[in-house]
C-alpha cells in the first residue's frame, strides 16, 4: 500500500535481492523532471530538477543567473505541463543583457547551455564581511543538516543546501537532485523570507564547484561550507571575491581554502 503522494518522491516496483532472497516491493525514488525557465516570455534554459520549492528556485535562479534581485521580480508562476514543468519569471524592467542559455541543462551540470567562455566564468562582486563564525558552529550545522533532509532520507538521491545562523542552527533547508538547483532554491527561499545573507553561512552536501561559489557570492553569502571537496577554480573564485570556502566538513575536521580569518577560531590559519 502506497501512502499519499509526496512532492519530489515517486514509487516504482523493484526486485530486492538480499542474501540471495528475492523480494518484490515498492520503492521510493527521487523524482527528476524537466523544467523550462522562461523570463518575460522568452525561454532561457531547460534543466532537470526535483519538483518541489520551485518558486524559491525561480527567485534564486533570477538572482544568480540573471542578476535580478527579489524586488525586481513582478511575478513568478509555476505551471505543470504534459512534458514537464514551466517556470515563468517576469521582471519589472527588461533584462539589460539577454542570457544565451538555450541548450538543455542536466541535474549535475552548471554550465550546460552557455555559448562562450565569458558566459561560463562569471566574476561576482566581492561579498561583505558578514559576522564571525566559530569553527564549532560548522559542525553543529553539518550535524543538523543530516537530520533535516526528509526527501533524501526517503530516496537517498538528493543534495541539500542549508542556511545556518552564527551558532550553527539551521534557518532554512532546500533539497534537489541537482546541487546547484538546491542552492538556488535556498537563495530564493532566503529572498522570500527576508533572510540577510550576512547573518550566517551556507552548508551544502555536495562538492564546491565553481558555480556553487559564484551563486553563493552573487547572493552575498560570506561563507560556504561543503561536505566534499572544492575545485581549484572554485578556490580561485572564492579568493578573488572575498568568500570563505570550507571543504571536507567532517565531525573532527574541515579545510579552509580561502579567507580563513572570517572563522573566529581559525584566525592566522
């Protein structure tokens, strides 16, 4: 018997082999559906997403990809179609530059659809100083994040991005099959709830690739902590825009790749 439908989760019949014993049962899987993003009626991109918190995703995407903050949006509309889902973003002012993102994007890719090197390598403005963060707060947030991923707990297939306050307590968590989609959802949720990006730090369950740093910096986040490793380009970008980048966040370890002085217990590291 399958329970009521949960956004982002689908049921499929599987054959489970355990100790050479075959059992047929229903399994819960993460949904991955195509999403078309439109701005002022123009199609911009198609990507694979987990179909939940899509208005937050649209707000975050508008900021990190189009440079349009929340007060520049006149409306966001999510529409279910036969082929997938469409998100229509409307801005009060026309875009100053028309994004050239026409190819389909994938759930694990942050550059699909860009036509030139200039489109790929973005240089965000420097982030503000924010507030001092104790190293212990990083582990508080990591531990809490493990307990606040309901869709991943069910399916085992989703990334999460969370906003933590200075003491490590979580204010907001968003999940998606794509790491950058989860971060866009988080940023959009912060815009919707009026959360100041200088008030804490972000924690993500993925690696810290360059587009994760670019999105965090575009949102004004002073610190991004990742469970996995960063890339060299991500470190260079974080260094140039003043963002503190932390990788390999574990219970007994973390590695600071840029601007260590923002972490209160790591000054001079």
